């Protein structure tokens, strides 16, 4: 059974390109940084969603790192969190 799982994992990983993996990692890093900034500001996700004028479900998708960030959405997040884009993506 373990061997089957290992071979399945190997097959899945072989289908992913390095660019796909890096994109996923970057999304995760941005989501983690947003979470930290929310904590620093003592904001809940719901409060942030209200500020972003978005529903909570899409916000969860954003913070769950499945959202494709656009320059506009990143700029809006930075404005609300009072950080630069560089500060958002680098820590």
C-alpha cells in the first residue's frame, strides 16, 4: 500500500513543472504574509473582507492560496494593510 502511494506521488510530482510549483509557493507566501499582517492589526478575516468589500468565501480562497492575485488586487490589499508591494511579498 505504501509503495502504491509513493508511486502515485511520484507520478503526480512528475506532472508538475517547476514553474507551477514556484507559483504555488509564491501564493502560499503571500497568503501567509497577509495573515501575519491581519494579526498585527488585530483584524479578523471578516473585518478584512468588509474592508476589501468582498464576500468572505473569496477571501478564504485568497488566504487559502488558491487565488490568482492580480496587480490590482495586490495593490488594494497593500493599500488596506498600509504596506508596500515589496513589503507584502518579502519578509
